[in-house]
C-alpha cells in the first residue's frame, strides 16, 4: 500500500513539473513577442487623436483661423515697412 502511495505521489510530482514547465514556456513566449503590442499602441494613439480632433473641431478651427489672420496682418506690416 505504501509503495502505491509513493508511486502516486511521484506521478503527481512529475505531472506538476511538466505543467509548470509548459506554463513557463507559454509565459516566456508572450514576454518575448511584443511586436504586436507596438502596432496596437500606435493604433490606439491614432484613435485617441482622431477622437480629440473630432470633439474639439470647432475650437481647433477657430484657433487656426486666428493664427492665420495674425500671420496675415503681421505679413502686411512687414511688407509695408519703410525705414
């Protein structure tokens, strides 16, 4: 009876060892494979930027118009400059 229990314990230990080795192999696979993460990060950043542009579209348009009108007026002052 004692031999059967020892044999069962040894089999359980071996199964646990194989399971741990298999799990470690899969975990290290995901650790090494980060190429897909960079693509996902870039796509998420693009989506966030597009979303922000759509949300603040009117504010961005008015700010750009103000900047270009300021540039146009300053350009006129420079071209009409006479020392």
